[in-house]
C-alpha cells in the first residue's frame, strides 16, 4: 500500500513506477484519482489526499517526491509512521526520493517491517556493472553492441542513465540489424566527440606538436567537418576560460558542473585541463581563434588549412607563453 523508491537511478525508478501504475487499472480513470506533491507537504494535506475515496476507480494513487529526505520534524515523522498502517486499503502511496535514505529512517524501518510497505533502492551502476547495463539495455531494444563500444560509452558518458538511454536509442536506430561498433559511438555521440577534442587540447597544452597534428589529421580523415571541429575547438576554450575563472574562485568540479550546466564527467576533465594553461594563455588562444574565424569568413584561408596552421602555431615552442 505504500512504497519507498529511493536512490539516484531516476530512469529505473521512473520505469518501475510506470509498471506499478500499469497494474492499477484504467489509466484514464487512475489519472483522475492521482495526487502529486513535491518536497515538503503538510501532514494534514498528505493525509487528506490519502483518505480521499477513489472516484469510479479501484484505487487512489498519491505520489510524493523528496519528502522523506527533507528536514522533517520528529512530530511529523511520528504522525506519518502511526498513520501509514491505518491508511485506507484503496490508497497506494509512493515516496520517490532522489537520495538513498538511511536504514534507520523511521518510515524505511516501518516499510521493511510492515507487510503493507515496500522499499527498493535504485542506484546507478558503475564500472563493469555499467558496461553490462548498456549491453542489456541494447538487447532489450533488439540490438547488439560490441564490448568495446559499450565500454567507450560507459567511459565517455558515465552513469547518467537518462543520457545513456538517449544515446542508445540513436545508436540502435542507426546500426539497424548490425552490431553497434566503436566507430558508431564516436560518430553519433557528442560525448565521444568531446573526448577527441579533449585529447587534441591536451596535446596542445603539452606542446606535443606531433600528437596534436596526428589527432587533427585522424579526425579529418574520418570525415569530420572542419567547421564542426573548429566550433568544438572554440567551445572547448570558451569553457576552459569559464572553468579557470571558477576554479580560481575556489570552486570544485561538482559546483562547476552545476554552474555551467555540464555533465560531471566533462566538468572534471575541464577542471584538470584548465590547470595546463594560465588565464592569459587561454585568453590569447581565444583571440587567435577569433582571427582564424575572420580569416576563413573573409576568404583569406580555408578552414582545413586554418586548423592545421592553428594547431601548429599553438604547439610551437614559443606559443601561448
């Protein structure tokens, strides 16, 4: 009668809730008998929603998000624990929590002890478990993926399952009947494209002219549009300037990711990469990128040649000093 779904795996939580809702009868009628709350809601308001008799339906559904992980008073918790075993049998109450609740939480303990309660932790997989999750997810979509491609996705995207789900949808549709390979991931996933740019910018930061030139030629030979490469280059250095400013103010990667609306994986790599450059160097490179843009747009150079000159110039011994 009451459920606690807690943890950071929002995708699985959403799917499990969908399956539960699917078992509760006619969706149209259930929708009329559903109440939703987010964050702190008064106990009287929550109780009133749960005590309401369903209209032309078998059950009434009440969904509450991030209530149990909020700062509830001892009195509120005591009232809730006393009420839940007496809740009408026609009510299904679901607590959705984005954080894992401690085992000693009064409502968690009640749900584990009372046959009317149900608790499930939803934690995002990591490491080898994440790679297996990707392969299993592709199989559910009637697709196939190589272990190297699955590992590349896991490494580049991380365990944000909602983002991974979107990437897998694209890849399965693109591959059709054949197996998804590494090249497909690099071609379709913006995260894989970012990794290539990260590697190229790393080579620039280390003044490794040979490696930088090889990476650039590799991308061009793969058929990557030179204008796309330049746009990624501009974006990378713009982000590096922003990250450098925030890092100098004492911000850590997690806070930077939130401030700039970046994936944690990207913010962490930018944070490390920004340490290779001074702010003066980053600003000088950004002005150089503006010069390249103007030269190409005014016909003084073509983009592919401009990129080669750019990389050679930035990795020269006396560059960005």
